C-alpha cells in the first residue's frame, strides 16, 4: 500500500502542467470582460448542475459522492468557497479511509487469531478513553440461572460469575 504523502506528491507533480495550462487559459479569458462573465456563468451553472445531480444520486447505488466532488471541483475553479468546501471534504474522506483501513486491519487480525483484543488495539474516543471492543464471536454457552445477570456486550462472563 502506498503512503498518503507519496500520493499527494505524485498528484502535485501531475497537476503542475494542468495548472499552467489553466492559468494561460484564464488569462486569455480575463482579457475580454464579456467572455469572463460568460465563462463564470457557464462554470457556475455547470458546476451547480453537476452537484445537484450528484446529490440526487447519493442515496442510489453508484457514484453519487464522486459526482458531487467533481461538481465542487468545477465550481472550485472559479470560487474560493467551493475550494474550501472541497478541501474540507477531502480531509474528512482521508480520515474516514484511515479509520476504515485500521478497522479492517484490526478485524482481520482478530479473525486470524494473531492479535488479542486489548486496550491498545481498541480505538480511542475523542476524550482519551478507550472504546470497548465487542467480541461478536463469543457466546455464553450455558443458560443463565434465576437471578443471574446477563453479561453486556464486550464483558467477560467469567467476571460476573465470581
């Protein structure tokens, strides 16, 4: 798996020629005020249309959020507020993927039996306390007797017996 820093560097290198072309293109358009107004209006309508279509497609199976990102990218070519929203969404998506990959790695290691579930392996909450891991595979094999408390998720049934 590649590191995110490597991907970011590669994207910057690939984006430089495109950025130079766009800068020349925009400077040619800015020389004619009527063309600049027309260009901004077209970009606004096109970007807003793409975002709206993407938001309509979000609940359906398919690339709804990807289309929203594309629409924000189109709007971000002309509007600073769209670039800020897009940057925030990219950071949120990066955090999500990082958590998702960590969760999958923990899940795979628990299933393979290589790593026991402990406080070090559980994700931390925002206040610094650890979140209790839920051991779904463990079940209580003996029925409870009268007056005995049932263990909660993640609790050790042996601890309640003693």
